[in-house]
């Protein structure tokens, strides 16, 4: 992003004209730089959901919401479909900015493999959490706790320490995620298999049981890779903004990513994939019809949302939804199975495409609409869907944390507010308050 010196924006307030610089992004879109406005004029801008606010300059992920385009480091997401690279290759691309050479990829993989075990102290803690604990709660808590076991890698400003922390986090997150599931099932914890690649190893950790190795089908492994790749980054979404905000206080990578997990948990963000499945299952079980569901979503007196639809940035079809829908159909064909929930999802989509409520508001399926159906085909239980989203998003959070810390102009994020409460009231002692 550069300052467009030929262009200035002007703000007129109380008869005073304030000149503001205009920044131009790679695609020509413009941003008025108000960063000095408070210091120079004591004026703030108001944008509670940050809808019109760019919080950083970033070269990681590009979205064109009107066209429905998504690129990682400039590469359109469709190019990660078939023939597809591996999730770890995409993680490297996001974090380090370029596709790895063969040697770099091997080194990166070897580092991940060497960090796949959890410290026994951390592993034992799974035995102490209630068996029905939400896996996202476990994931967030365990990310934070990695700082207790890997304190050596917490200092900032050293590239090698960063790589050590990042590779530990990516590798151990997979083991933690699978153990959270096994705890919920009362199953013994399987050790990771260093001979397996990242996604195959995750499936092994989830589903192998003693003396019965889980057989990993090629199509299942590749679908798992695709799911993680498609979730790997999405520029300044809610969880990434949480990671950047926490990171801006110079908090360590583990703490910042734990905050990312917490934000992702919400049903308006990553938790939407679970809500989509609940909705589809309710329709399947006869609890409501697809038409009822559409009517409820349009009813402004009803808080119900059509989960998996709409997006702050996409005002067109989310490209990830398209790829996931096609992948789900492919996996069902390869496995010679079907899922009635896919038919229901297609029907819902069809209804929205003819409905002026959805057309006028540009509400299309987002990543969460079809991801659950594909995850079900892979054999992932619903309570793990958002955890899988987090596993996928982790390299994105790490890349954004790194970019933040590599930026020389980085300062702590500290927004302002418009205070609406009382000023200079007096404290009333409790005995006088009735
Ligand atoms: N169902 C019904 N109406 C909707 C929906 C929906 N899913 N999404 C937006 N609208 C309506 C909204 O009520 C508003 O209507 P009106 O103009 O009459 O007040 C209009 O569309 C604009 O919506 P908005 O709430 O201003 O949009 P937003 O940018 O604040 O919210 C969103 C984006 C994703 C939170 C929202 O679309 C939503 O709640 N979708 C359902 C949850 C979901 O699928 N979340 C996953 C998002 S993608 C992956 C991720 O980020 O994790």
C-alpha cells in the first residue's frame, strides 16, 4: 500500500477543513488515513464493527468481496484445489511469503514431525477436564498452556525462536485437537505417527485405536487437506483481529492464538458450521421444512439466522463454498455414499437464489455452509467442526502475528470510544443508598 500523493481527502468540521492522506491498495482501492487525526485535532472516527476501517497494511491474503475472489499471497484459492498442494505447503506460503522449495518443505515438515508429541504434563491434563468439555475450550486453554511448557520460545524479535514456537504450535495443535475428541469419547490417547503427513497423522490420532490402525483412504486424506487449506487465512476477520490485537501488546504467539480460538468459537464466526448442521438435521428430522427455515431467517422479529449464509466481505458467492460443495459431491461419489443433508443444503440454496430478501442483501453461502457436510463425509463429528476450522486457520493467525511483529511501525492497538455515561458524579456510601 502506498500513499497516493495526488489524492487527499478533506474533512470539514466546525468550519475547519482538515486534509487527510489517502492510501491506495494493490487493487486500487482507497483508504483515508485518519491515524493522526486524534493527535492533531482531538477528533476520533466512529466505526464500532470496523466495517469501514483498515486496521493494518497486509500482503498475506487478498479478497475481492464483490467478485468472490480469494488469494493467498496472490495465488487464487482455486489453484489449491486439484491437483492440490498439501496443507503444510500452504502454511509455509502464508507464514513465510513464498512457496517452499523441496528442501524448505522437507525441513519444515521434519520440524513439525519432531514437535508432534505433547509434554506428558500437558497430556495428563486431558484426564482432568470434564469428559463433555467443549473441544474449543480445551483448544484455547491448551494453546495458552503451551507457553508453560515452551517458555524458551516466548521472547520476541528472534526469527529462529519464532519458527520454533510456530512449528510447535502447528504440530501440537493437531495432537491437542485429536485428544480433545478422544477425551470426549473416553478413548485412550494414541501417539502421533512420525511416518504420516500432517492430515493423515491427524486422522490417525482421531480414529486409530490400540491394535486397530485407522486405514486412511486417499480421498479422505485429500479432502482433509482441502478443508484445512480453504480455512487457512481470510485476512482481517474477527479471530485474526483478536490475534493481532493481543499480539500488538507484544503477547507471545501461543497467547495470541489462544485468543484467536476463543473468537472463532462464536456462532457468527467459526461456530456457524455447527449451527448449519443443527439446522440441516432439524429439517431432515422433520422439525421444520426448508421453507420454514427461510421464512424464519427473513422474519425480523425472530433472531434466527440462516447459518452459513451472508458475509461481511463477500457480496457474492464465497469461493470456498463453491469448492467445498464440489469436493463433498466428489467424496460421496468416490465413497459411493450419499448424505441427505447435502440435498437439503442444495434445496435451501436454491430457495435463497430466487428470494428477493437474499438477492437484495447479497446473501450467498459462505465457507460454513458446505464444510460441515464434507467433514461429516470424512467422519469428523459435529462437535469437532470448529476445531478443524481452528486447525486450518492457525497458519493464517501465525502469518498475521509475524507480519504485525515484522512491521516497524507496529504500535499497541488501543481504540477510542464515544463516552455516553455520566461525568463527575459523586460516590454515595452504601448506608445512604437504601
Ligand atoms: N440470515 C438472515 N439474514 C441475514 C443473514 C442470515 N444468515 N446474514 C445477514 N442477514 C441480513 C441482516 O439481518 C441484515 O438485514 P437488514 O439489512 O434487513 O437489517 C442484512 O442481511 C445485512 O447483514 P449484517 O448483519 O449487517 O451483516 P454483517 O456483515 O454484520 O454480518 C454475518 C455478517 C456473517 C455475521 C451474517 O451474515 C450472519 O450472521 N450470518 C450467519 C452466520 C454465519 O454463517 N457466519 C459465518 C460467516 S463466514 C465464516 C466465518 O467468518 O467464520
